[in-house]
């Protein structure tokens, strides 16, 4: 297999006039994995994907798909399948004809149209006009188009929008199987739970900037706090703060952030302080996500962020 | 490129607009021709118009053929929608994902407009002849025809295909469907005529009432010799293609 990542974004900045949509964003999507691309609405996920796919020009930085800019790929639909939010359909065209057009434009031939319809459960609606489709059916059709060329990479922008629970379950299972067979998936969502179950890694952005990157489990680690209960809390607190921890009162206990649990225990032992409770409270994924992407009144200023883990996969 | 042209033609064929416009153009031309043939000339009727009622000469038939020119603006509209529909319905992203090299898409659209425009023009110009043949057949007489009539029909086809191709280019430049269609029709039907009236020397340089009219069946409409007019039309097509490519390449989709 190619050593290069399937998708690579290097120092990408995208501005629309004075508005900075994406700022100095870098990450890579390896083969054989599902990468969740997370962030609230307007965070810059769709813009990043559009630049990656050659639909919008980068203001600065570079993007690579299978080692090449997307526009440099020969017959790209045979290598990369993409489903973009707000992907268009002519309302008067049938589902089958939409795929026939896409296939012909992509130089694929129309032999795979029925297979792609079947893969997403759209065979029954093949002759229906897209203008009468629900959002969920349009999402399935967009996925059919992405699968037409039997690609090795999928770039999916909010693909679960409008899907019913069975559709979401099918999507997760399909993506897991796709990645397990060596494919690479970049899937965006503003709802963490949609992708947490299937994503191996997550990239979280807010206001166009990276706020977290790593294995999905790392999200909860980033948001964890140490709970310590002690009859000597009045003495323990300044000792912790002297080590740089942030300490808050919480229902008779202290909530400590900024120090690992082991260090809290060591400090208590050093000062011979009695502890009644010492544990880590792990944030739920949603809590961790929200703590990373807190609303900010000034869109030009990103919230205070935990440091992203060091990157070793980019040259 | 052949595959891309076929894809563009498939896009057209899998929606209804083209057939609606084609049927409309045929119906309108047929109705006007029937109205002309059925009306009774008065004592003050212009001699040329009087000839339209009787169709006694080849020149009369050529004059009648010009009614088929109505198809050209409709071909122009269809050409514009070939580009602007991509933005109206958001399919431009799908198109450029499949074919990221945008100049190829613009080229394919303009080439696909050639047979489409020609179909509109040839069919539109054929309708007056067919209606006249049927009309006078019921009266037990024939219509004078010679080898120049098919040539005139092809020339009207050329005018319509030019309109369709320019429609594609302008649609790609303007992107907004309503603005492109209204702008093209106002330009061709109003602006060119007004400016030509005010500054007659400019008339022949305009794309539709100048260059393309060199292929009118009426000698009085021809402001250019046909070879020169053909070159001017080609220059307009190349300019339209270059501008359309320039805009499409710089556009975020």
C-alpha cells in the first residue's frame, strides 16, 4: 500500500474577503481508517472539504488526495468518492439518470449505476424524480454517487443528515467495513455521536482552527478532571495550585484540572494529607466536544484550547 | 471529450426543458405561418407581405422561412440554461468532482450546444416549408422549391447553433439563470437594435443582429459577406469560451 496518507491538508488557510473560514489547518487521513471531522456549524468543515476536492481554491497551503492535488487525478471518481453537503440534484432528473450523468462525466461507464443504487437501498426509487425525494433519500443518492467508481477514499460531508436511525446504523457499518478493507474515510459532522462509534480518529475544528486531533478516545482524556475529597482540603488546595493546577469546589470535593491523578496523590502524600476520595471523572464524548468548541462571542478569536498532540505524520 | 459531450447531452435529455422549448418553438412558428397564410392581404399590403400569402416565387418562400428564426432565441435560452442550471440546482460541484479540469467542461458544454442549436434552427426553419406545403396541398397547388431552400434552412440552423453556443458561454460567465437569460434576450432583441439605430456603423459588429444576420435568407438583412461574418462569429465563440473558462476556473463551487 502507498505510504502516503490518503488525504493530506497542509497549513490550509481559506479566506472569503475579510472572513477567515479556515486558518492554518493541517491534518492527514491514513488508509484503513475512519477519521471524524468534527466541529460546530460554521466551523469550516465543508470549506476544508471543498478545498480538498478542488472545488474551492486555497488562500494558502496545500491539499493532497492520494498524493496529488485533486485536480491532478485522472478519472478521480474511480479513486475518490465524495458526498458534499448541499450537493445538488436536478429536481426533474430521476435517481438513475442522475447517476448515469455522474458516471458518464467521470468516465466510468454506466454499468455500475444499478450496483450503486442497490448498495444504498435506492433501487426501489431509481425511477423517481429527485425533486420528490426526502432529505434522507437525497443523502442515500449522494452516497450512491460517491460509491459509483468503487473508490479507495471517501470524503463525506454530514452524510448522516436526514438519515433515519436504520440509515445511520447502515452508514456506520458500511464505513467500518470500508475502512477495515483498507479504505480511507473522512466524515464530517457537527454531532459527535454520529461519528464517535465508527471513527478511529477525530479532528476537531472550531472557527476554522484545529482544536484537537487524535484517536477518538483522546477526546475524553482531554476533558478529564481529577476529583479529590479530603478533610484537609484547605491545605491541599494551595499545594495543588502551586503546581499550576486549576482547582474548583464541587459538592464538598475539589475538581482539579491541569494535573494528572498520580501527581495529586503524590502531593497529598508529601504533605501527609488525608484523602477520602481520589478519582478521575472522564467527560462524556459530548462534554469533551462541547468543552473544545465552546461558543465564542468573537468569531475571530478561538476559544482557549488544549494543545493538539504532536504530529509525526506530516513531512 | 466525446464522453463529456455525451454526458452534457444526457443531462439535457434527462430533463424536460429542451423538449418543452423545442415543441414551443415549433408550435409558435407553425401558428404564425398559419396565421400569415390564412390572412387576406388588403389593398395597402406591402408587396413582399402579399407574396407571403401566395408563395408564387422562391423569394416568397425564403421570406416565409425567416419566421423559423424564432427558434434561435429559444436555442439561446436553452444554451444559457445548460450552464446556469449547474448553479441553480447546485450540480456544478458534482460535475467538477467528476471532471476537475473545468476548461474541459466548458468546452464540452459549448460543443454539446452545437447539435442542440442546429436542431432548433433546422427544425424551426423547416416548419414554415412543411406547413406551407400542407396548406397549399389542400388547395390543390404546389409551393415553389429549389436547391437553395435546404441551404437557407441550414443557414438558419447555423444562426440558432451560434445562439445556443453563445448562451452556454454567457451562462457560464453570469451564472445566475434569470440574469443570463433576460440579459441575453434584452441584448439581442433590444440593445443591439437601439445602438445600431443610433450608430449604424456599429450594426454589423454585433453578434446576433450583425454577424449572425449575414446568414439570414433576406439579402437586405446581411451586413457582412458570409465568410467574414463566419469569422466574426467564430471570434465571438472563442472570446465567449475564453471568458467562460476564466470565470469558471476562478470560481469557488
